[in-house]
């Protein structure tokens, strides 16, 4: 077998740069430009990897060209955005984060990897690890939510799920930690806008999930589109070479995002493609995704002495090493054997799994008078709203090879699970229509008046979140608030099912509805999973991975804020507040109800050398078995730096039978209790620490114990 070194020594400059060039095919459009004459470029050795192409036949054909019609026959790798499933689409990542279950996250990663590899993919552009605290940003939907520790747990789970133990295995795919780094802090929640955060916030909030991915062995990292304090990540030598490669010893492949090297000119840091290519290569970017900057700019950069052959060779070697680790030199058809079906099916087993995962990600926000679950034999149902029979919308954004016509809508799910319940469906207009036709509105009111149970399906379309899908407002789109008001005015208890890629501000509905379920976009088995929750077949356990604002004016709002010098005091005018809105969110990070109730007891601490052990018990005090998540937050009330009022230190999701009590014990070390000093080095200050335990970050419901740690 030719070694990467042998290949490198035989390669021309064009062939070397070809290995550094990733080009999109045409199975999906995920960026502003598309490629032309891909096969011609392949034959000329000007492409080293393809994305947005999948299926055994298509990838096999392209691989054949690379192997048999190029001078050196170097295999391609094939990549795609497999963000929350490949064929069987699961809840969007923000929804899956609601499960607070790393075992689940790893399992769905393994499942997606198997499906993707079965369709000829070698690499997935996932996990997306951008901590996000601004729901105006559409990509909050794609990530782990607002908390760094959750981001770290998602990173480890997904990298292990996707890559498995052996990257060369036929059902393993290379993962890609993206978008490095702090993309979620873009100004005003507007995608691609500048990022300006402190070094401390960068180190404490945004970098750790990527460090966790590197520690888990992630094969690739994708640089973010954005600049950080004026330095675009695509040209950020300090963070790419300095932190990723030198500090964290990452030896995998760094790729740009879609066209981002060329966009260094728009950033205003490169006068032309040659300068852009030189900046990116020197910073540590190995693969140019869809800018053709390396192809068009690196030869001139070499001539002008802006880069060296050694820098090009180092990048080429990392790409060849990735292909070797993927087993592509041993068997380039490993993930695309002849005779295999073009795409894996969404079979009954996949649907069962997708239904179970979706059921873990539905957050019960309100349940006044325990109106849910519905009676064992429900009466007639009015199913109202533009998302009641909207199967394709249930997949959300980044739907890979999922098909909207395969998704189970709420209407279809209820009909399947409750075949004897009379269901009247009244859409009441469209998702974003500015008006509701009078007859459509009348139909909804009539349906609500005549039914025993009123279920209102509201929210966003799948395209209203994800990339380049930011919203300046967090209201319900279109005329849905008017629809909700008309249905609520009928005066019956209303159950709201909310579909969105972000928290939505809808105070009146939250005040007036009897029950509200945040469904996010639950995936291919949305309707059956929701029916399971409504009927009580599944006891909801999910919790919010993001704080839920009352209004967009409160953003950014999250649980880990620092106190400031004048924290809110209702009795003192001169404290931190709004004149027209409470400071408190509508729902806290971690909020989520169950059909049973859980209690916390016996909390005590036990000192240990350099740390403390926190003990106690969680009990199921209700009448149904169920799951809940226990959170442990920490605060250092006095340190040489002002510390967050709540920093998540531990979380554990547990299942408890009726009457069951489960003892827990969390060990906190100096590392958990410490922080980064002015030089971003871990430090610890002995003294008092306030520990908070509870089932969400709602300060009114946390139990506090204080300890002194030496
Ligand atoms: C897009 C996204 C990135 C995705 C890539 C390839 O612009 O920013 O998340 O993986 O291009 O589709």
C-alpha cells in the first residue's frame, strides 16, 4: 500500500492543492455557491473530498473516477451535514439536548453514523458545539443550548457515537466539531455578524466544548465564519494553531466553512484570493471548502513567498492521514460496497427508535390542573393550528436524507394512537400568513366549541431556524397569536403544542393556556411521540437546555450571569432592572414538568481532601414512574473575580418508580470549584462555596448548602 509519505513525494503542486480542496456536489444546497464540472475537476486531481453527495451508487461512481481516472488514484472522502439523523430524522439538537442524557446522545450519534456510512458517507459535519444564549440566532436550534457543561457532554457523546472505537470501521464516520469558535455570540443574534467577547468568556464558555471534542478524539474541526475581535476564525493563527494544535495537541484536519477563505476579503483582511489563501493556510486551515481559494491562490502565494511548500505539505499530510484512518487506502469502497441499496430505509425499527427519542425531548412547560395526560378514553378532539397536519415541518432544518413525506404529523399520530377518538382538524390559516381567512377562523372556533379537548398546534416552520434564519422578534409568526386568542376566548382549557427551533415569547398564551408542550422539531415520528405524551403512554421528562425569555428585550438571558454590583432589589430603585418587564425569564434553564412529582431530601456535604462530596436523595412522590434531571450548581460568593450566580457543575438524569427514592453523591474537586486566572490558567481559591441542588435553575426552587473547601 502506498503510504501518505510516498504519495506526497510523488504529487505535483496541483495534486497537493487538490487534496486541500473540498467541493459540493448537488444533492443539497447548503451555501451561496455551487460547483460546476465536478467530474472534470475530479479527473484533473483538483478535488480531494466531496460533500452533499450520498448514496452507494453516486459515491461509488465518484470514487471510481478518483481511483481510475486520476494520475495517482488517491481516494476521496465524502461528507454531509448529518445534524440530527440521516434517513430517520430525530429531534433537532436543541430538542435532543432537552433529554440531558449523554447515553442517549451517544446512541443517536452511533445510529446516524451507521445510516450515513451505509449511504457512502465517510465524514459528518457534526456535532455543532456552539453554546448559544441568544434565541434570535437561528442556529441555536442546531446546538447544545446555553450551558458549557452540557456542550462538553454533547461533544464527548457525539464524537464517540459518530466515530466509534475504530475510524476505519465500515459503520464509523469522522466527526467534525463545529463551528470553532464562539459563533453563537454573533452580534444582535444575527448570523455571520461579528463576535466581541472577553478572553475570559471565550475560555470559560465557548472553548470548553471544543476541548472536550478534541479530548474525545474528534477527527476534524470546522472554523467558524465569524471574526473574533476583528480576527476571522478562518485566519486566526492564535486559536487554530495556537490553541487547537499547540495547546490541545489536536493533530486532525481543520477545515474552513463554506467559502469562508474567500470571505476573508469581505472581512477586509485580505486584498485578494492569494492573500486569503495564505492567511488561512498559515493559520492552520487544511481544507478549503468551496472557496477555490487554495486552488486559485496558493500557487501565487508560494511564488510571492507568502507560504512555504512545507506548510502546504503539512496540510496535505493531515488530509492523507485522515483518509488512511478512515480506511480509504485499504478499501476506498468500504462505505459503498457494490450491490448495497442506494439508501438505508426508515424501517419499523428505526421508527420505533425515533419515536422513543422524540418522546424524551418534549418539554412539558405548563400543565394547569393536570389537564394532561388526557383521560384513558378521551372524548372528541379539536386539533387546531397550522402545525397540526404539517409532517414535513416536523423534521426542522438540516434534514439530510430525511423526507418530509415520511414524517408523522400530529394529526396522523393522534389518529393512529386514538383511532376511536373523533378528531376535528381545523388549520386556522398558515404558519406565516399575516391574516386568517374568516371562514378558517370560524372553523377553528366552532371546532373548539364542540370538542371535549382542544389542542392547538402553533409555532415556526422548519426553515425559520437553522443557518441564515435569524429572527429579530421571538413572537409567533404570522397571525398565530390572533388564532390562539380566538381559540382561548372560547373559554375551554387549551393544550398548546409548540414547534420551534428556539424559545418563543408568547406571554398571553402561557398565561391563558392550560398546558404547553415545547416540541421543538421532533423528527420523523413526531406525531406518535406527541400522542404518547398526550395520552400518558410516555411520562414527559425533558427539560429546557436554554432559558426561556418573556420578551426579546431580555436577550441575552441565561442562568450563568454574573451578579453585578447592584443586583435587582424590588425595594431599591437603583438596582439592575427594566421599567417595563421583570428580569426573570418565563421559564428557567432546566424547567420541565412531569406527570409525577419529585422530591429532594437528606442533602448533606462531606469534606474530602481538595474538594467536597454532596449527598442526598431524590424521590418520586407521585403516582407514575418517571424520569427527572437533578442539577448541581456552584457559586463562589467571594473570589478575586466576580463569579456567575449559578455555574452548572453536575447533572444526572434518573428514572424512579412510584415511591422510589434514589441516593446520589456528587464529588466536586478544586477544578470544579475553581476558575481561570487572568492568564487563563486554572486557579482555585479556598473558602466558602454555595452549592445549589434542584430540578431547574429557578432560584426559587433550589436548595442551597454552603461549604468551606481548603
Ligand atoms: C454551511 C454551514 C456548516 C455546514 C457547511 C457544509 O454553511 O455553516 O455548518 O456544515 O456549510 O454544508
